[in-house]
C-alpha cells in the first residue's frame, strides 16, 4: 500500500492512489496547518425546513477515524443534526490547490472529548463559548465589549459552559481534489457503506 506521505505526488501512478487509506491522507493534509490558525471547514446540514444550510466551523481534530467539531448546543446546526444526523464537510487549501470533502454520519462527542477540546481552545474561544449568545448579540458594541472585559477579568480560570457541545463526523465518503498547474485537476473518491467495510476508490475528473 502506498503511504499518505507519497499520495498525490507528481509521479504517483493512478493505481497507487487508489490504495491509500483515506483517513491517513486526511490526517496528513490537515496536519499541514498545525501551528497556524485553527483549521476552518464548511459544514453543510439539512435544514429543518428541508433546505440545505452551510456555515464554517473549526476542525478540532481527526481522531479514531472521525472528524470532530464543537459548538453551542443552542445553535441551529445542533437542531438540524439532531433531526438528521448526517453532514458534509469541506476543507480548502487554495495555496496548495487542494480540497477535501467528507460525507458522513454524525454522533455526539463524549464528555471526556468535550472537556479535552475545550481545554485546548485559546482564551478567546473559551470566552466566546460563554458569551456568544442571543442576549449579548443584541447589545450595542460598547456594552458587549464592557461585559466581555468584565467577564474575562472575573474568570481567570474557565470551565466549559453548560451549552458547550461537540460532534464526530464518521466518514462514509472522502473526496480529495488536487489541482495541477501543468494539466487537468483530479479527484479521488473513497466510499464505504458502513465503518466495517473496506473503502472503494475511484479516480474522477477534477
């Protein structure tokens, strides 16, 4: 099996690309962002009205074959995922001419993972989890800033708020897109019906 380190290289043969473990390759692509800003990804859900919804969230980690993100339990996305626990994720790397799309089933994160994810957040994101609510959103900017500063000063140590929640997306499909400045772009799609099955890979036009 070809490794994720050499997959999608200039000299990589198409038949070799099809033998890559897509989870390993996804981890490799996302590790390129380590030490930079948190990795932003588009999250698409089915709205309760039947229309699709998309917004951007932070990718917390890839662990145990699942992609994790965290949010406020009062948000629309939580209601949508509760009603229809399926999602699509898209992560672009424009400078590298790469994009990763993931389709999968969604489950809630367990308590240990929720705590670990919160502890790893920056101070700003920890405060945001407490103060990013409807009450504060409707206040004038000066009042919002004053309340933020007061809360920050009064809480040197922060626990996760009661509304802190998170989800794991268990992939059923990975699509890796790679541009080529000297020729056509290319996609490689990996699919499986259940987590116990082997991945089926297919090379597609870009």
